[in-house]
């Protein structure tokens, strides 16, 4: 049979195949739909900066259908950094390795304005430089309050900046540390203005003996930057307070531009290194899960509730077990609807547990609640009909 097919196709001229492929009426072309948009562009008139600024915003998946509050990642130099950060957070949040976050990007008006906004002191070679204090005021009194007003945010924030913006990120940490909870400075320009920041770095670090923050900074294959960053690393090793969490990382195969991607990735992974919960039988106990998220709340400075999707998935882990362990599964679904009373899946799963336990009346109540919350839940509707019929036959 296979040999016959091979002979048959060899008999067909190539031009016949081409004609058949391109014949009108055969729709092989890609059909264009709506654009894939990664965020929104907002306009903010700044009194502090005396100008209008564009702001990029990406909301996490499920934002519109939830009442949750979210931490915020602020990215400087947003024309390049915003798509990178938004994609990373989306990917790792789906894996449960990071929280879902709102991403806010702040693009630069121009290279000249960038020198003004991010430089902590005046360098005579760059007229107008030294505007970091003013830009910090813009963040604290205008941008952050507007983001908090417009969106459901937690007071937990991460600031990320590269090169001169990395210098600004470091400047904010040691001049107004409570503005953000974590800081990522990729190849910060500590060489600025004849290394002016390094000259005061020891006294600045000593100024905060209880600096309970995250600070990640990095270096690529950048000989001009290396001495200054390594000197700052030594300052932190000698004088950083014990509860200050910091990490320095060097990437030999990345230059000043390409280091951004790896450093942002590693910085975010390091900051949220304890976020992911171990998914194995010994750890999937509700009391251990609650302890884990309580610890996260204490470490990151905002209330980290166990996500509804995690609770349903953990409960389902036990339902997929060979013995269908209802006793272990049920507490997860009960806690899910306690935290999220509008979660249709939690009610559906709890209803299934009651059904398998023989409590048909409670099962029906849960299924009905699930259908009210999600009318498209046909499976629950069928189960309600079946259970009501069984109860009627039992009378």
C-alpha cells in the first residue's frame, strides 16, 4: 500500500500540486484579527516636572474579574524594559513562582531629559543634570498616588532601572527607601560625575541600620563599570545592616545592553525566590499552605492570600489521587469559598466532594451556588438534575 502511494504521488506533476494549492476559493491565508495589546498608554500632566508624561500600564490576567489587590512593578526606560518585564511576570506568575503584578512603565522623553531625571547631582559637562530629587518627588507625590487611585494596588512595589536609571534606582533606595520594597539596578552607572555616589556610599549605607529591603544589582562584561560596582559591593559587605537583603551578580557574556534581560530575570527570580510552594504529597496540607502564605505576607509587606486557582488545584490533586482522597481535598475547597465567596469552581468542587461522600443535599446546594455564579457550568446543572432525581426515588 505504501509503495503504491509513493508511485501515485510521483506520477503527479509538480505544477498540478502548485495549482491545487493556490486555486482561488481555498482559504490558506492567515486571517487578521484584533491586535495583541500588552498594555495601555496613559497621559499624566506633572506639576513637579512641568510636562506631560506617557505612562505604560499592564494589568495582570484576571484583574477585571477579581476584587484582589496587586503589588506593582515600576520599570524605568520603559520603551525597552516594559515589554520584557511584562512578559516575564506573566510567565512566572502562571507558574506560581511570582505574584501577579501590575506593571507600570515610565518611558523617557529624550536622552537629554534622561540625564536630567536620573542623575543625583549636577555634572558641569551635562547642563541641567542633577534632577533625581525632582524625579523622585514626581514618583512619590504624583505617579504612585495616581496608580494607587486608579487601580487596586498593594503598597508593595518594585523599582527596576538600567544604567543611569540603575543609578537612580540605587539613589532612591538610600534616600527614600520606603518608596519601594525591592530594587533592581542593572549595571548602575556608579561612575557618574567622577563616582560621586561612591564617595558618600559608606555614610549613606550606615544611615539605615534597619534597612529591611531587597536590592539586586548586576554587571555585564563592562570594564569601565566593573571597578565602581565591585567597590560598592565591598561597601555593602562591610557595612550593610543584617536584615538588608542584597545580591550582586556578574554576567561575563553580556554587554551593557544585553545584560538587561538576564539581570531583570534573575533579579525578579531572586526577590521572589521563596514564593513557589512545593507541590508534593507531604506539603499539600492546608495548615502548611496557610503558614507559607502567612510567611510571604510578612516578608513582602502585604497580605498574600492563597490564590483561588491554587486552592482548587491543590484540592484537585487529592481528587486525582488513586483513592480519591475526599478527606484531604475538601478543606481546600472550603477554604477557597471562605476567601473567595464568588468562586464558582470552589463551590463546584466542594459539591463533588459532598456528592462522593453521600451528602446529596449539600452537594446540590453547592452545585446550585456554582451555577448561579457561572450559568455556563453545564456539568453542575446535570449533576443537580441527577441528584434531585435520586433523592426523589429514595422517598
